[in-house]
C-alpha cells in the first residue's frame, strides 16, 4: 500500500496538523508520500521531506495552486490519487473543502474525521457531536479520508530524509479566483496548536470581562504559551470574534490543559475539547454538564476565582 497525504501549509510553513495526518497514515501502514501543492513552497517541501516516516514528497509548484483553491487542487489530487490506496488530509477547512471533491471525482465514498485506525479499511469516527463513535469499513478502491488531528499524536518533524519529486501537472479550472484574506494577528499561539487553552462562555457576561482570561493565560503560558478561546454562546453574543470559538462548529482542540470558565458544557462545545489531557471547570452552577467531563472542578463565582488564581500563579 502507498498512501498520499495532502500537506497543510501557507506556502511558507508546514502546518502541525500535517504531522498528525502522517501519524494516521503510519497507523494504516505502507509507504507515505506527501503532496505539497502551492507556489514558491520550497521551504514547505524541505520541511515535509524531514518528517519522520515520509518516503517521498511530491511538489506541484504552480500559480494555479498559490492559494490552494479547491477547484484547482482537487483535480490534481484526483489525478495523482488513482495510483494510491489511501488519500489523507487533515480535517481543516482546506481538507474538508478539497477531499469531498476528490472522492466525487474518483467515484468513491469519503470517510470524515477519523480518530482511530483499526485496519487498512476500517476506521473510527465520532458522530452525534462525539456522543457516539462509529466504526466504518470501506471497500472503495481508494480510501479518501480526513483526519481529526486531535485523535493522533504527531510524528517527529525531524529525522526523515525523503526524496523530493516535482509534479508537472497544472489544473486551472478558471471558475474561482482568490480575492483576499484578513488574518487575525495575535501574540498568543493559535488555538489548535496551543498547549494550554483558557476558554470563556456566556458566564463572562461581556467581552471586556475576557481580560480576566487573558491575564490568566499570560500567567499560565509564560513558558509554553497559552491561547484564549470561547464557547459558541459567547461568540454569538458578540463577546469575542468567531476565530476564538471552540466546539463542533468551531475549532477542535486537545491541549495539555483546558480551563473552561463560565461554560455550561453543551454537547457542541464538549465535542471540541473533551480530548484535552486535563480539563478544569470553573462555574457557579454545580449542576453544569461541564463538570461531568472535568478532571478538576471549582464551584465558584468566576469573577472571584479567576483573579485569585491569577494572583496565586
């Protein structure tokens, strides 16, 4: 078996989720090839070649792939994918945009957001907001799979010495174009990569009160960096921007430490953070569902507990 992994990148840096996807590929077994589709992404290809377990890196360097528009990348992946037993991508916005098109082009089913590999054709994935884990078996000629990064520990970013090979194919569908993007800038690590996440919910009452969480995150993350997130209720109320949302319709995180402040624990939120290694909940409602998944719980008014915790640290 030979597996094709689609690299997640910004033409400059290989995204950490790629390492988790390679880990999933390693569980399946066989040779692992990584496709880097972009423009001027030489640094990404070099980084991919160093990833442990990767046998070959395919580089499609073309203006058509500069912004990884799915209308252009999907035909490339489908063309190359015919020669592979599996095609894997991280379950990011890019992966979710590209792989369904690839599956349709290859006339096979897609298996979404796997969290475990049982065998080369059998996988586990969460359904019903993670309340049920389904075991899915596919007899497709090519297995097209998105990987939930939190389900697999990343492979080492160093130690490999894969061959790098250029791919000449260029697919420009000319049915979409890149207009622009606005990137949120922060001194804190990105939510999905942070080792510590402090999240606030409706109990924060307003956006200004998130200053207490930023102060706590600064204390906790002095060495390793900490990110601040939010529940959908807090985002919908306009307390904080959408890119801070953790949950089924937000970002899936699995940090070493997750602190839920003023979050009741709706299943949609739990689906996005319950794989965290240690979960701490602070809520004045002792019946809040969040305490059912928390390793440590504190029944207290967050406006007393959080400042006191920050001072103690």
